[in-house]
């Protein structure tokens, strides 16, 4: 038998996947193999480096549990989560609010809170603020009874789910609904820039590659309404650090808003959301 070249080996593995009955799985797996092999060839991957890679992936899996999702952090910090978001929404109807990454701290079944109610359940000394706006369709028509599922971090930089012994589980989380005119409003504290969890393999990789682990200050919102395509997005604080270097590449210019004092000195962030019809 002649010794095999790298190209021949790649072709053989791709050929071996021809029998995949699910056509989409076949396309995805064959392309993955081609790209993985090309990557290994391009960097002339050594045995030691590949073993280090396997150890890194093993440690990433071992770091995962019910509330810690190291693989999501890996995807986010490599820009893959944002790339998938970009690929899937590049052709969206103009006028709709841009989505951005979900992140690992979303917890379903937040408490329903009334118009204007506060979602602060833990006094962390944060700067009190009102967030308000309207939810419309892409033509600007208000949507009544739209749902805003909101979550954010506390002034200490952590989400409630990260600090079960410190914060009440539903602190800074809430489900709000729009009124007949499409308006919503809630009270909260100003979100803070924060470090993503960096005490695991992803944090080590960030350090080894000279990167910081910080996200620009933001609150998360999932907006949905019957008859419309829901969106998962953020509102970023225009005065935050890291808007230009968010460690998970989640910032979009259209999602940046000011937190500005009104005539009574009350801090207000105004953010409208527009949803695409699903019809
Ligand atoms: C977040 O915004 O909650 C988040 C996103 C990606 C990684 C870590 C946190
Ligand atoms: Fe976040």
C-alpha cells in the first residue's frame, strides 16, 4: 500500500460519510471534516498540541454543570455564537430590532411583574433607573400584550443565578407586558460591565491569548408576541467600558442607549423594540 497523503486521507474520511442518511447531517459533517483537516494541515499540528487540545476540550466539558456552561462560553469567546446569529439574521426584514447572543444566564419562568414595577429584590447599592419604551411591528404599529422577559446583573457584577447564596433567585429578572398602546416600563438598577466566568479553561485561553474577559454593561430582553417572530437581544449602556471590545462580540450599534436623568433627576433608558410578523 502506498503511503497516504493528507489530501487522500481527508477525501477518504469525507467519502466514508457519504452513507449518512440525514442529508443535512451529511453536508455538515463532511464540511466539518474538510475544515478540521485543513486547519491541522495549515498549522502543522503536532502530536503534543493535539493532545493539549483534547485535554482542553475535556476540561471544558468537565467544567459544565446545571448552571455553568463552559461550552457556551467557548462558543461566545470564539465569536461563533455571534457568527451563527449573524448568518441567520443577515437577511431579516429591515426595521426589526437586531438580535444578539443569549448567553448562559437566562433562567425561564421569571416572575410576572406589573407595568412600572421594580425587579430589584436585593439592595446592592446600584443606581436606580427606569427602562421604558414601546414594542411595535416593523411599520411602527404598537403591539399590545407583547411579552418582555428581562434579566441583568446586579451592581456587584453578578447575575442572581451565579449567587444563589447571596441574591434572591428572581432578583433582576422579570416578565413585563405591553399596554394597549404598546408601551412597557420597569424599574431596575443600571447594569454593570462584568467579567464572564474566567476561572475555567475558557478563562485560561483568554489569558493565554492576551484577551480580557469583560462584557460591556447591558440588560437582556427576550421580546415576543403572538403573530410575530420573537427576538433575543440586549440594551447596552452607551457610557459603558468595553463597547468596542466586548469579549463575546455581542455589541451592535443599534442596541446602544443612553441612561439619562429626566427633569426630576430620575435616570431613564428609552428603548423601543420592533418585531417582524410571522405571517
Ligand atoms: C451574558 O451576557 O450574560 C453572557 C454572554 C456570554 C457569556 C457570558 C455571559
Ligand atoms: Fe449578560
